[in-house]
C-alpha cells in the first residue's frame, strides 16, 4: 500500500475509492485506465456535497462519500473514458499525489 485514508486507497494496481456509489459500493480504477487527471479546488458548494455530482464540483465529476469534505480544499478528478469522472478528496493531497505513478499525469497539481 502506498497511500490510504478513510476515502481512498492507492496501491500498486490502482486507485480504490472506498465509498463511491450512492449505496456505498467501492470503485477500483486501474492506472492503465486513467487517460488524464485534473486537480480541482473545492468551492463553497462543492465542500458540502456528500456524494454525487452537481453545481460547485463540475457536472461530470462524480464524488464518492466523504463526510469530512467541508474541511478540505483539494479534489482530484480522473478521466477514465466514461461520462462520469471519478473524483476523490484525499485527507493528505501531497501524500496522495506522491503515491501515484509517473504515468498518471495530474494537470495543475496544486489547486
């Protein structure tokens, strides 16, 4: 394991969003499936989102469950060639970014 917190796990295989679906199911993303990554700054509306998509977080970004999101500033969205872009809000953004392999490029890594 390279990085883990209450919402996301990064290991040698990829990224696992622990509570991604509306009903709390997890979502595993292999590094090879990631076409691009993007750093996002959470706005005041986006910080209060519990799960899902909508205003303040980008209409194509799907956020997993994170009860502590209101205290966070950074989010990371991944283009996996689907309409919804899985988006995470790690507890430690620097450690999360360090755990990603060099093949995963994040546009603007410091939101």
